[in-house]
C-alpha cells in the first residue's frame, strides 16, 4: 500500500532524522532505505528528499560534506548534529502521542469488524 502524500510529508523530518541517527548517509541511500523500511509504501523522489535535507541543514539539525566516490563523482553525505539529536527526541515523543491516540481510537473498531 502506498502512503498518502500528506502523511509522507508529515513524516519526512522524523524519518530522515531517525535514519541519520543510525549514521551518515547520502540522498540516494536515504531514499532506498526509506523504501525498504516501509516495504515500498513510501516512495520519495529526489525532488521530495533534497528540500527536506536542505531545510534540516539550514536549521542546524544536520551537517553535510562532499565525498569523492570511486567513480570520480562526489556524493553529499549528511549526518545528525547534537541539535538534530535533540530534535529527534522531541519528534519521537510527539509521534508516540499521535500513535497512542490512534491506537486507542482504532482498538474498538478492530473488535467490531
């Protein structure tokens, strides 16, 4: 099942910060990991991901650096900053509240279907 665009947009920041909490990564790899983690339900394009990365960088939540790859191309790697780690903690708490509320709302519905 493909996730609605509005939900994909709302979850972009916590998804990117969470991935970068695992370690440094570059754009294509982030797109690939999100697709795999969501079993194909979230399909980001470059046009969706890079504005998010650039906004997070302007906010000081991530930093980037250029690295030459074996094919003489350069890749821009992103990593979480200390400020980004704090923002991720806040995002996690907010999402836990939302998920908890939805679970409580949906639990009675599961019994009635």
